[in-house]
């Protein structure tokens, strides 16, 4: 999945009939602090997202597994609006190097 921010809308007056009723949004990839990353995707909106919202995007065959995208020529779908996220800041290399006894206080 891709963590991103909706930055725009795509309008297409002529398209395949299978996608006539779908809304397309431009999603820019973002890092955990909300900063822009390189890259964007055009995704079908399955959850009513709007410009400025943080979203999760499923891509590839997973993009065709929502109720509105099944059986349609879709490669990416916005399947969640992110309310909040929590990231644990830790020295993970030191954590991985610990033994079980270190973790249980033995």
C-alpha cells in the first residue's frame, strides 16, 4: 500500500464505459511526517476522499478488490482515509540485537 495525500482531481470526458461512474484523484506519495516524496498515482476513490486528505492506496490486483472496482480496468484505488498514524521511534538495530533474556529482564 501507498501512504499519500490527495493533491488533485482528474476529469476525463471520454473513457471506457466500465469506469464511467468512477471518480479519479491524483495522490502524491508522502513520508511518515507528511512530507512529499517523488511519485504520484491516479487512483479511483472508493471512500469519498477529498483534496488535502491523507489516504491509503492499494495498487495492482489489490486495486480491483473493492466493491466499486471489482471487474474494472483499475490499477490503484483509495481504500482508506487516514485519520491518524503512530510511529514508534526506536533504535531498531539495537532492539534486534537483544537476546530474549534482555527483553524479559532475566
